């Protein structure tokens, strides 16, 4: 037996606590950026034949922490998630410690009951009276699962017989929807070309009249429309599609109505802002990422279905009696309803976080995010060299810097974003609206303050002025 230390010691706890504390220090850079070639030389990327000592292992961890991006830093504004959660960290720790899988009640009794309780609670918040659901490995898989259920619902025989090529299936999403819908079309054999993109308004919201036109045209071509995917919080603009109008169209044309709330679903906690998701209760399915605005460590994604039975009918297969024994507690086994066999316990970290913070804190957090995004928007409007690139709906603020006497504004803003992020002072992303480059500021950090928003713009303007001199 290997003579290795099997227990966490004080040095591990110190490394964790030091890292957390460093993230709170404004002098700590968000990243120590190095090009891939240079970083490869700094790191020991060789895998040994014989194991190393615990001290050497700690050195490897320290090296990993040094060169990894600090997503818990208050100036990490790059992705649709950020921050640090103590109960979330504890949930991940004890999930790995117990190391079980979510297929049967027998092997995961506590986790099974927790997951089911969270599905009931979150489904209720979404407006579903008797929902079913699963924790999945991200919003992309939620959109895939929704489209798969919709496909099998439209053509029940497809599960066993495969595709009937005489009548192509067509799905409809907004032109600003997540790219995972195209991936789902590819995986499911529908074809990316049959995932139709519906035009949006200036705010980035799907235009219902365009949806009706596209569905009607598809029918006239002899195709079979079967699915419409709306978005509650688009990736770039943070827009919310008009769910109530889309749900009425879905009912009229007998389409499965799915809502991708991966980013913006958490607005449901706010009595003031949940109006953005009005009509969600009529959706057939809904994906909600708790690892985004609820601040959980990746991954924590909840897929909800309004009516029970769809997950089992879609995902169950034969030849599973070696694991699903259908004994006294078989009704509690989640595995037959899942595409996965082994499935990590992602419910524990959300359960512990909900216990620790409570629903009221989540509501207050959403209100703060909206307020800080509005504050950022006002700074942009009040700063002569900054230009708002799209109306702000929620937590995303799209803008650019207008330099002196520079013809290529896009190239300047790409350089500005790169210099700022690689400096480690503030880490922010960019996107394109049409052909124009926009800097996309995301407000999602659990501990964001007004000062953090101000610091970001101070860092950005200072970097821009240096480049523009």
C-alpha cells in the first residue's frame, strides 16, 4: 500500500484561506497572463512513472493557483459567472469526499431526496405545479435535452425507428440565442440548417411576428415545425424574449415551448424583476443555471419539465436491470430519467447554499445586480468617450470606447480589452453586435459593490487613455 498522507492538514487549509483572502485584495491581479509557449516552460507538464511526495503535490497546486484566472476576484467580469461561495465550496468538497453517483436511491439516498426537493422548489418558483427535472452538466445540455424530448414528443416512433427523412423537423430560436441549440440540432440529426433563427429587436428580444412567419413558411415547405426555444437572458445583451407571446404562438402551432434561462432565470427570485419571465409558467421545459447568478461553483444546472413522464419516456432504455432493480425504492431512482449513467451529486452545493443564504438573500442579490448594471450604464452615458452599444435589459452592459482620430474603432477596442485583461487589473470580455466590437461588462459577482463598478471604469479609461495618447 502506498505510504501517503490520506488526510487534509493545516497547510491545505492555509492554502485555501490564503487564496480566498488574496481574492479580496484589490492589489492582487485577476490573472498572471503568460502566452502558451512561456507558460508551458514555467509549468512541469511531465507525468512521472513514480509518484511524488505530498510537499511536491502542494507545490504543483500552488503553481496551478498562481497562473489560473481568479474568477473569485471582484474585477473578474468576463463570463456569466464569478465570485466565491463558502457553502458551494463545502458542497463540492463533501460531494467529492462521499464520491457517489445519482443513479439510484440505494447508492445516493440523501442526495436523491435533496435533488427531488430542489426540483419541486425551483419548479414551483418557475410556475410549474407538479414538475419533474434533473441536475444536468450545463445549460447546453439542458437545451439539448429539451429538443430531444420535443423531437420524441412530436414523433414518438423516432426513439426506436430513427428518422423518417421525408419530412424534415424544424426548430425556432432567436438570432441571439445560445449556440448550443445549433449543436443540439447537429447531435439529434435535425441539422443545424433546420434550426431557424428569428430576428430580434434593438434590445435583443425575439420578434413574435417573425416567429409566426417563419413557422408558417416552414409548414408551407412541407417541413414539420416541432420546437421553439425562447431565451431568458441572452449571452451578449442579456435580453429576455417575450415569453407570453411566444407561448401563445407555440400553443397555436402545437410546438414544444422551451425557455433557456441559463443566464437570467435567477431573476425569478425578485418580485420586481420576475416580470421579465412572465409567461414562463406555460413553458414545457426550462433550464436554470444556479452556477451563474446564484453564485454556485460550476456546474449547477437544473432542468425542469412542466409535466411528469417526458424524461422517462425519452431517456429510458432496456438492459438496465443490473443497476435499476425496481425493488421497494425503485420509484425514487433518478437514473432511468437521465441520459447519463454516472452523474455527479451537484445538488449538495445548491442545497447547502440555499440553507446558508436563504431565498431572501437571493432576491436581494438580484436587486443589487440590476442596480449595479444600471449604475454602470449611467457611467457610460455620462462619460464622453464611452458609447452604449445596445439598450440594457438586465445584467449585461455593452459599450465601447471612442478614441481620438482612430479610424478602426473595432481594432482599438479589441486592443483595449486585451491590454486591460492581460494587465490583471480588470478581466472583461468582448462580443460583436453585427460587425461592431462591443466590450461586454457582466455584473454577477456575489460581493460586487458600487466601488467595484467604479474601479472597473477607472482601470478601463486609464488603459484607453494610454493607448490613445
